[in-house]
C-alpha cells in the first residue's frame, strides 16, 4: 500500500509540472514570461489518494509575469504596431520599419509630453494607454490662422499647425532657463515667447559660438529651429528649439518651414 501511495504522489507532481511550466503564449517583443509556481503552491495528495489513483489536483492560481517595456533597440511586430499608431496620431517618425530607433524614441517622448506622463522614451502600460486613447496635443491658434509652427515651452513640443489643427508633432528641447557664461558675460538660456516669422536659414551646419546648428531656420534673431544630435525630453538648449537631425532633414526635404512661416512660441 505504501509503494502505491508514493507512485501516485510522483505521478501527481509530474502532472502539476506539465500544467504550470508551459509558455503563456506571449513572446517576442512583449517580453512576457511563462508563469511559475510559488513555493507555497506545492500540492500534497489527499488522504484518499491511494484509494483513488486517478484523482486530479486542483491547479493553483499564479500571477502572470509583467510585460516588459518596448524600448530603444527592440524590433518586431509590436514595435511596428506602436510606430503605425504614433504616425496615425501625427507624431513624426522617419520610417515605420518595426525597429525601435532614435526617431521612434523621439515620437514616444512627444506622446508622453502630450499625455503628461513620465518621459522615459519607452512604451509601458501608461504610454500604451495614451496610444490607445489617441492622445494628441492641441493647438493654440484657431481656424483661419493659416499655416504656422507652434512651440509649446511648457510641454516642450513643436507642432506644425494648419488652421488650428495639429498636423505633425515633434519632440523639441528649448532654452533651459539656466545662466551660462560667454566671453566673460552671463546670459540666460531662455526661448522668448511671442509671434515671429522665419527670416533666414542655412542649408548646412552653422558653427555658432555656442555650438553647431544643423540646417537652422532662424525666427527670432539668433534663435532658430535646428537639428542636433541631442534632444532630451526636457529644456536643455541655449534658447533655440532643437529637433533631431533626421527631423530637420525631413523639414527641409518637404519644405515644411519655408521662409516667412509664422512661429508662435508660448507657455501653455
């Protein structure tokens, strides 16, 4: 009788292992893991197991493993779905190719700014909800205002707007509002608010006294919309509105900010 009981226990343990060790079906870019049985979930045979060798133990509920965030360097169908959703909402990406690259991260930054959530450049539950909810920024200009660039200093967003409707949204980094030294003088790194127009532009690199500006479009003295290799999700420039070099190339290639384009700079 003792040998039969031990045999039944081994069989039950093997059955439980097969029931809890298989994959949940989520794989690839979602990063989901197969659930595991906690130590408290061990199952002991009931006293009648020796009399009922075919008894089936009740499965123990487990908590599914959290889904990993999509981030820079990931690739696959999940990334492509995020890219396509971002583009449908007007957030600019160089191309939708299923690869989580720099311009996808910039678009995620922009979405997170518009949604008022953490700006980490990854797609987790809150960012996915913002995508699902169709979060988009709103323009300050109204119908009849024509085509213009709006720079929202509070949200750190640059928007291409037509008659009060946001057409394209890009992540930008404007003046840090910190003091800096130049030739023995102290200056404030701010981006003044107001209504301006693009007055001049350089199709190439401007080697300025405070750093290089890629293909700048000047709208307020020495302050321009320009490309840069560094566009963090917060205000960090000396006063210009930085965009990614790729975004600036797209703006030039499609003539999105020609000379005389109106530029509105404001705090929301």
